[in-house]
């Protein structure tokens, strides 16, 4: 029988999966960022329940990162402060050893993409796919089975959306 914390963490992941799946299909940057803000709250709750604290730190920083990107706040100091906060908090809260670095690296990669390439939907979606792959691996470590499934589905859904948008451009 699964521990209650694993069940609770996986239930929060179901909510995150739904919202992130919606995010991966959005065509507008602001819509994509808004839906991802919602999913970050669910991911944070899941990571807390499953004791994946380096991931929780990344979820919290991601809320602020996505909000700044959504509001088109162009402040290099804020952008780098959020990136550094994600790395520092992730290192401090990492309780999963080497694999605990995956959420830190995933957030670093996606934060740089969001802040530096925010007007490029294609690049953002590629960065999002990479992010989801790293989180999928971490989810195995913390026994977030729904998270593993959702990250896999999200990566595939986003890749299909990216492929379809490329077909539209070339047609």
C-alpha cells in the first residue's frame, strides 16, 4: 500500500498535469505563462508532499519568473535575481543528492529561455520540452508517478503542437 503522502502528492500532480497540458497548446505567450503559473502551485504542493524540496524551490521561483514574463517586465536585475534564487534555494533545499539537481538545472534552463527568448514561441516550447524531460526523471526519484506520466504527456503534447505550428508556417 502506498503511503498517504505519495497519494496526496500524486493527486496534486493530476491537477498540475491538466493545467500544464493546457499550457503546452497555447499559441500566445501570455496565455502559456498564466497557465504555467497555476500549474506551479500544484507542482509545489506535490513536491512538498513527496519531499522533493529542491523541486519545490524551483516551483516557487517559477511562479515569479512566469509572472514577470507574462507582464513583460524587462528588468535584467530581476531576471537574474530569479535565476540565481532558483539555483541557490535549490542547492540549499536539495535533499535528493545528485538527482536533486535535475529540477535546479531544468529551472535554470527554462528561466533563461523565458527571459532571453520570450518572444520566440518555438524556442520556448523546445525549452519547455527539455524542462519536462528533466522533471520526469526527478519524478521517478520522488515516486511521483502521475508527475512522470504528466511530464511525458506534456512533452509529447508540446512537441506535437510545435510540429503542427511548423507545418502551418511551411504550408
